[in-house]
């Protein structure tokens, strides 16, 4: 199937109800350079950015809200703590130029060596503030800067959604960067798969060919240079270069027959996120979930009351146990009726759960856990008791089964720990999209800037590739 993490499907039991079984929230996607360059809106990928963008709903009915309008967000924070609202504004103002001048451009071009980067950053006040903030972990940053437990929980959860390990030093800047970012959650009209369809149209209109139901058996190397791919059907597709969006184990161990021992060892050591795998509950509905105190929220976070829950969730993951549920999701049809038959609705909730259960197996535990999530959801939106027509659930194991590059259900296709960041992602020597084998390139989420639907690993890889092909005018843009 075309699209990977851009999948919109129907359950044959309830035709016409469309579900986005992998990615759904696409952050400021229509602001990304490739979206404009490939004219994806014209090709059918249109985005909406709902106003009440994110709401952390508490059992009391109070909610911490992120609006597309920053002042409304600050007002919501002030309802919990005036001091935190002031801190929010201060960090947002400090990080707007950092985002515009440093972090944004860094994500959109091939990464540079960490030492060179550090020296460059040390030359400006903004760079120094970025380095100082990065030295902390997200947890340390939030504990140092914010006081209210709900604000702390909201900020950390929101950041954790991006699967950064909240305890990891080197990522303290993620929270102020999020606060400063004008980039809000968006959804693709018609479903996430529409973006894949638009991309496919761009490829075909440029003379490209896309093969589905076609599996690579090996990447073919002749005299030390990659010369093509052989399919499991035995066809040899010759090419000037091969670009792999698969993970390092797939690319370097499964698909390459002979790899230098040092490269193989690095690929073997590539690590995955413990906290990324998701369990998904998808509902088919007669009416949207109705929350007492929220009108048309986009992303809703439920079950999170205290920020200490993070440490508990980590401990449960480490032990392979299911923690008390904290979940988030949306009702896409509130903003896009085309994703269900007239009058009908779809909604989903995701929960971070361990890939491996200490006791039992996901295939047996799936339905019972989905039932518990629905029960909790109904406490916040009581109409679900009457308005649910049906549901289905997917486990972290199901994610890996449909997308094997997401090893261990890691939807980011590789952790940011273990040094796997920037110039060293996936590992030193392959961090600029050129694999250490001539003619082979990397272009998936195991490369900078990492997972989620940003298109940037591919966009950056294309810059490197085109430069290597002598099409310099498309080379890295600094
Ligand atoms: C439940 C869930 C929810 C998510 N929600 C969001 C979200 O809201 N927002 C967001 O931005 N991201 C989200 N993500 C993450 C996002 O989907 C991924 O980070 C993104 O799709 C990774 O892109 P990629 O191109 O690296 O890999 P993929 O999108 O997985 O693409 C890899 C492609 O390679 C194919 N492939 C794998 N192995 C082989 C093989 N051996 N041979 C041939 N082909 C192969 C796959 O079929 C797939 O088509 C979510 C993921 C999941 C699972």
C-alpha cells in the first residue's frame, strides 16, 4: 500500500466510516517547504487547523487549553497559575527567534557535526540560550520553570507525545520550542491517506513509477557500489542510486549481503523508543463524543491529572505492565464530515503502552483493554454509552505487523537516546543521508530530524542526493 504511516482505512463491518490507523495530527504540515514545492494542495491534500487545538480535560471538568490564538492559551494557563502564564509568555518570546533562526532551518537541511554546531551557537545570545536550555531534560526544564501540577503535566505530556524521553538531558529546549512554535496540530481533509495520494500524484506526474505489493529481497552491490534492488519475485531493478526509508537493521543487515563489520555493528546497536508504541481504540459513532465543558475540541487528553503520572508510566513500561490509562485522541468527523456516512462519526483514542507484556500476549489482551479505555472515555463523554455503534482496536504489535520498519512498535523508527540524533542519526558515518556504501542513501525516520510525519528526512536526503548527482542548484540550502 502507498503511504506507510499515512493510512486511512474502513472496517468492512461499517463501510463509509474512515479511520486513520497511524498518523492523524500533522503539525503545521502545510507550512513545510516540500508541501508547497510539490503543490500538494492542488493535488488534493488540504489541511484544517482547528481553533481549540489541544485540551487536557480533568475529571473536575476544568481544562488546560492550547488555542491557535496564543493569548487564549495564556488565559487558559492563567486560570491555573498566573505565574505560569507569565512564564509561558516569557519563554515563548525568548524562543520565537531561536525557532525562526536556528531550530526551524536546522530541521530543513542536512545536520552538521555536533562540535561545529556548538561552536556556531556559542557565538550568539540566542544560540547560547538554546545550548543552556538543551542541557536540561524536559522534566528538569518544566520543574525549574513551572509551578502548577496541571500545567506541568500538560506541558510534559504534550512534549511526550513527540516521544522524546522526558528524562533525557539534551532535550530541555523542546518545551520552550513547542511554546514558541506557531505550528499547531492539523488534519488532512478526507483522511491522512490523502497526503500520500497527493505525493503519489506528484511522483507520477514527474514521470516516476510506484510499485505496490512489491518487496525488496536485497540491495544489489557490484564492485563495492550499490547498483539496484532485487525484488522477492526475482526482478532486478538497476539504478544510479538506492534510497532506503527503512530502519538500519532492515537496510544494512536484512537487505545487504555483505556490509563492512563496523557498519553492521553500528546498525545492530541502533535502538528504539521504549515509550513510543501506541494502542489505538477506534470508534464508529452515531454522534460525536460530548464533553461537558468543551466545545469542538480537536486533540483531547484524558486521564492525566498529576504530572507524577509520567514516572509511573515509565515504570510500567519498563516492567511490561499496563499503567492506569492516560490517552489522547480526536473526533475527525467534527471537522470533516466526509470521513463518515451522513450523520455518522468516527473518533479514536491512543494510549502509550508497552510493546511486550510481562504476562499475556497483546492478541489476547487487546479487546479487554479496549473495553477499559472505552469505559474511561465514557466517564468524560457519557453519550458514548448510547452512541457507540462499534469499535476496533490495534496494539503495538499490530503496528509492527503492518509497518515492520517501526520495530517494536516504535512509530518514530528509532530513539533519540544512544546518541542517535542530528549528525549521528542513525549512527556516525551515515548521518547526512549518505550510507557508508557508495550509491546508497537513507531517507526515513531513522535519519535526521526523526519520526512523525514531517517529510523532512526525505526532503533533506533529496538535497544531498541531488547535489551528489551534480544538480547543484538543488543542493543543501544553508
Ligand atoms: C498509531 C500511530 C499513530 C501515529 N500518529 C502520528 C501523528 O498523529 N502524527 C505524526 O506526525 N506521526 C504519527 N505517527 C508516526 C508516523 O506515522 C511515523 O513516524 C511516520 O509514518 C514514519 O515515516 P517513515 O516514512 O519513516 O516510515 P513509514 O511511514 O512507516 O513508511 C515506511 C514504508 O516502508 C514500507 N516497508 C517497511 N518494511 C518494508 C520492507 N521490508 N519491504 C518493503 N517495504 C517496507 C512500509 O510498508 C511503509 O510503506 C503515528 C504512528 C502510529 C503507528
